[in-house]
C-alpha cells in the first residue's frame, strides 16, 4: 500500500474590486457603458462609469437624459443625478434660456450632473462620478440606466431602462485568498533497484568477415565507447553488473538467412572481444539475433527528407520477403534504393548492447549528491524522501520532482507528484500535462485536478472533484471544500 501524505500550498483566488463588465451598450446599443466602480464607502454609495458617445445619434432638436437608478428587490429606488445630452439646436436653446433666466440656469445645474451639447467635436468618452447616501436595502440592489429621449419637435418620447450592474460592492468586501492543498503519493520502495542502459555500437566489418578488427574503419571509436561504459559501471562501487545482452542487426540487402547468421555472428564477435578485455565474467553475457532491421529503417525514413517517403513506407509495411526488397529496388528506376543503400543501410549494421545492473540503496544525505551526477541510480521513493527535506515549493523541492518525472517519464506516481509540485510553482501547463499521465482514480488525483480547476477559475468542477476526493477520506480535500465555501460567502459581497 502506498502511504499518502498531503501538503498545503497558497493559491490566489482573487475577488474583484471593480465591476467586471466589458463596455455593454445601452440606448439601442449606441452608447457603450463601462462601470469602473459601484461600491459602498462608509454611509454612501459611489458610482464611477464611462459612457462613450462617439456613436450616438439623437437628432439636432432632441435631448437625451441618462439617469442611473439603484433598484431594490421590493421596488425600492434611488435615482442618481442624470446626464443630459442635447442635440445641436437643442443645446443652443438650452444655453439661451439659461442666459435669459438665471433661476432656470440654477435649476438645470442642480438637476443634472453635466449637460453636453452633442456635436462632431465632443463625441468622446465621458466619465460619470457621483455619490448618494447608502440605505440597507441597497445590499441587494442592482443598477439600471434609464434613458429618456424627449418628445421634442413633434416626436414621441422614448424611455428605456437597462440593467448595467448586478449589485453593489459592500463595505468591507475584499478579494479572498484561499488556501488550496495539494496531495502527494509516496512511491513504494524498490526491493531491488534494477536498471539497464542500451547503447548502439556501429562496427565496420571487412567483406564477408565476422571477426572484429579493432583498427578498421570507425571501430576504434565505437569500441572505445562501449569499453568506457563498461569500465565506468565496473568502477562504480554503488553498482553491480548483472548481465550484458548483445543483439546483432543487419541491413536488409541480400539473403535473409545469411543476414540472420551474419547479425548473430557479429554479436558473438563483440561478446568475445569484450569478454577478453573486461573483468565481467563470461557467463553474464547473452547473445541475441535481431536479423534484418526493418523497424529501424522505417524510423530513419520517417525522420528523413527522402522522397517519395510515402511510397517507401507503404512498400515496407505492405510487402514481405524478397518481394519487398525487389519493389524498393525498382522504385524510381532504382535511384531511391541506391540512396538508401548508401545513407541508411550502413547505420542498420549495428550491435545493441544492453547492460543490466543493480544499485544499492541510499540515505537522504547520499541522495543529495547522487541526484546531481547519477539521478538514474535513485529510486522514486528515495527522491520523494529527498524532496521532503526541502521547504515545500522551494527551487530544490520542485527540482527533485521534475528530475523524478524526467527519469521515470511514464510512471503514474512520478507524474502525480510532479503535477503537485507544478501547481506549487503555478505552472498550470505543466501540471495539466503531468496529470494526463498521473495515477488516476485516486483521491490525490481528484484533489490535484481540483486545485488545477480552481486555479483556472473553474470553481464548479473544482468543488465536484474535491467532494469526490473527500468521500475517500482525504483531509486536504475537505479543507479545500471549506475554502471554496469561504470564498462563496465572501463573493456575496462582491459583484458577480
């Protein structure tokens, strides 16, 4: 049984101080309105908004008043000072009456927050900023804008009321910082830490020969490579070599039977060469026969620019035996085959050596050094214990889990823990990628996926995932549910 442990991280679930509305349109969609703030401040309510008049058309002899109105759930109403917009001729009349009648001028000044004469020069964005007294019913109020196009010059009046804000931000409301907990799975300890390394050795053989000439072609470099690997493994006191498998492969020209014999004989030749030059006992060697390496040829063609690539791959995949070889030779009059013969086939004449070994166990202090030079020698359990010695979310902490998933890329526990550390680093792309390969159908998986959804502001799905994890008695999931509840209560004071 894997033992589950949990940690706590801090994630920001930000509330909002301003009403999050894009510029919605009122008055037949001619006026974009953007609410900057609708908020209780002590014993008053402050409204700040922008109105874009650049697209407004009302007629030169008409007036349009825009009145913000706070509306309560039981019919309560509070009107704020309106904005008056006059057409060109209407503005002239308004100004002339004000000059002739000071009383009317004072009345207009008291009634309207601003009077605008609409013309080509002032079709711009106007900022509305007004404050009214706060009353208790406003806790559940929304705001409308009443647009009244006057019945001037023989026209019928036109009145519309449109909602522009769902609620007022109450005094004391603030963005809520929720604690979101991530969960880890402790990997099982390996009874035996068995490892293996595979290496290609491209040996050159003289015509019709299977014996290795260490001075022929690229052989000095290739042989030195495999000898260096064996020497390093043998000199590392932490390792014990348990087996060496040598498999020969041949390029697919010529007779299949002869190629099979040739690939095995060349593998045996490498075994004999290494057994005489290393201290590894002969009984640890195993020889395999890979024959004609069509699989590697397909990979090489796919990764090349050779044409016609599709036709080459189709022949290899749909033909067999000598017919396949003959079809390749006939393709494009033989030109394609000649290119493959010189560019691809020499790389198919290879020997693959797989060296198997075991690694001793390490304590935490030893693991701190091993992870720097030979991380593949550590088990997932050892890496997990090493990560636990660092502060959660620190650079070293996250680095250990990143190393673990790099060494064990397909391990579901390594991916689950790497996803958790990525969430700590707020790297949502990595977290999502790791969770796709993580150990699913576990409380830790549901919880961490819930944290990802919470960070992506998908709160409904996050809640469902936390509930699912909490059903399996994962305590951190219960705490996450509690945090979501606190956020929900705090958001009631904020604008939706």
